[in-house]
C-alpha cells in the first residue's frame, strides 16, 4: 500500500510538472506572439474624416474611392507610407471590415471547433512571431495606418495591426500548410513574332479561393507613393501586398505558388516581395535584385514582364535559392512548377509535376497558344476563359486541370508597352474585361466627380458561356456541393447530372452516399469517377481508398 502511495505521489509530481511546463509554454507563445505596432512621429493624417460627394465618390485631399458601373471598386492613394495606409483605410473602411468578416466566416466553416480555432490562432501567432522583422518599415507603417479602420470585433485574434500583418502571410501559409491543395494559377505572355502587332501581352488567372464572398469586393488600386514608381494592383480591403500588378515603367508582376516544404518560421510574405518589385523596379535586373534581397518561407514563381527589356522571365525563388527561367523565345508559360536549370530536376519539383494539375495545364496552354496563331488581347482573354482539357476534351466545369477553373478571384491582362490593363468582372473571368490606361488614371489625382475611368472602347465582352444552360447547371452543382459541405441532404443523382464530366461530382456523390451508409451507390459513383480526368494524385488516392474500404467490408 505504501509503495502504491509512493508511485501515485511520483506520478502526481510528474503530472504537475507537465501541467506547469504546458502553462509556461502557453504563456511563452502568447508573449512572443505579440507584435508591437510601429512608432509613428507624425500621426496627423488620422485627423479629419473622408468626404462623401453627392455623386457617391469618397475623397480625402487628392485621394479617392468609388464603385464603378462594372462592379469593380476603384481606389487612388498617394503620400507617405503611414499617410497612405490611413487614407486607404478610411476610404475603404467598409470593405476592410467586411473582408475580415468574410475571412472569419470561412475559418468558422473550415474549423467549427472553438478550441481548434484558438489553437490555430496561437500557432499562427507563434509561427509569425518574427514576421515584422522581415517586413520593411515602409510597409509596416502602411499596414499600421490601415489598421485604424479595421474592426474591433476580432481583438481576440490579436490587435488590429497584428491581424492585418498576419493576413499578408495568408497566401504563403495557405499553400505551404496544404501543400496543401495548391490552388493552381496560370499565367503566360507573348511578344515579338508571337504577338499580332509584336507588342508584349501578359495574361493571368489568380485562382485563390477563400469562399465566394472573398472575391465579391475586388479593388483596382492605383498607388502614387512618395518614393518609387506609380503602380496599380488588383487587391482587397486591408491588403497592401501585390498578387497582380503593373507600374508606370511598364513592368508587370504576377505570382504563382510552387511546391514548398512546411516552413517552421515566417519570413517576408510573397505578396510584399511582389509589391516591392512593382514599386521600385523598372526592369528585370532590378526586379531580380529585390527578389534576391528578401528571404521567403515558401517557394514561388514571379512572372516579371518588362517593357524596357521587351521580354518576360520567371524569377523562381525558394526559401534557400533563386534562379531565373528565360525561355529565350517570344512566349512564356507559368503554371505551378519550376522550369529553371536550378530547380527543374529537384525532388519536390518532380513530385509537383507528377502529382498535381500543373503539367497538364501547361500542356493545355501550349496547345491553345499554337492553335491561336499570333496572339492579341482578345485571344489572350479567350485562353484565360478556356474550360476544356488537353485535345479539347470535356473534363467537366471546375476542374483544376483547366486554365479556367471557375474560381478565380480575378483575371487580368497587361500590355506593358502601352501601359494598358484589362481586369475581369464578375463572375470569375466570365464577365466583361474592362480596360484601364495607367497614364490616364494617374492624371486624375484629385478626382471629385464619380465618372467612369475605364477606356470603354477597349472593353472585351462577357463570355457567352455565362448565358448558357451549361453555366446554369454548373451553378446548381456548386449549390449541391455547398449543401453537402454544410451537412444538408441532396439527391446524389442530381449532383452528377449537374456536371456529368467532372470527376469531383462523382466523388461528392460517392462521399455523400458513403456517409449515408449506402455503400452500393457510393461504390458505383467512385468507379465512374476513376473514368474521368482527375486533377491530382491525392484525389485519385482518396477514391481508390474509399473503393477498397467498401470492397473489404
């Protein structure tokens, strides 16, 4: 009996020590996860409200913000970093708040457990504990300025400033942790003999999805910073990074995720590297120097096109190395795998080529460019809207192997020499593409009237698919998919009938039937799914695993 008491006492001490260490670790995580706001000498820009003009445009001094008839929001901001941020935040306050609400809503859907969300919050905070040390003072000041307009309803996730700072690393964390179901973006360019009038043309789909609401309030933003070049980006409330943009020198940048190892500490977010290139580079050499100077914690491709160099290259960067892919011809394609000598034969890149949809989309892009002959803006947009597979096969609407996956936050086309930009309107890249002339827009500093600033003569019409029965069926498919994700009831036959060539329709129907313990029907759906064009090896493995589980019952 005495021995048992002694053992229990020892176990009690061990348990107590473990609890104490755990408490100490939690305290440590919370302490190191706190990021202090920048110290700003002149905060006078916080004074004074925005002005709402009778015609709906919001202004502060020369800065303005308005809603275009196209459905896109348009923003012009100038000044020093903190001032730019404050004005940006004031003008777009409602969008900054709603964007965070949309983001939070999606997190709640993905992670319904409060405990899990708090754990995730602490882990992201710990992961990003040195994030501010890898971001330039200029961009920290700008983000801090916006943070004064952010909602106070999310203080449990951190201060306004810390949350906005962390959101700038969301793209990096997302594609690294999933490695996640890398969302597949596509970009390409032509110039010289490959373009109709020899002018450089760059096109890209930004297929980054965090719920439908995330892409409902896109902002076409025009920045006139005190230092560096004037530039434009397609962005959203509270975000100062760049995923697609072009500057006044005719240098454009787009980013495409590549296969990464799971990182253990944060560095400079990809979007802020792209932003720095837009703001401070006038040619490919300067863009490369900036990319080399920043340490990133994920792998990324930067497609950089330069009017001054009259060509485009892909700067391929990992957390450890960097290389440049120059095709040495008048066209370039970028999906989600590396092509440079440094990285093409690495184990991770080979895995990406073999297991993802990247190589398939690359092959489809080659087909389309060869079939279309000399390229122009209209043909570029037609390629960005293409929903078919290799050899023009019907692979189902929404397939990640298609150039157009029907999830794009935005699609964009640049003519760097002419300083022209076309931006897609909703839904995805199916609506009109409206054109902005950078020289014209930057001449509108101090705009007081809500006039249309697009070059309407260059508008590209909406995709006819938008008005088809096939489109209506795809919308039904998405509704069924959301119902299943929300735990609702559907008719599985209706699910597959809404997108009959899409493997994922059969996977959804199979998973639904399996959950309902209707194993016979589930098996039927899974077997049909294997006959379709499956986007990734991981998804194929899931289907085969489910079939094996049913057959071994």
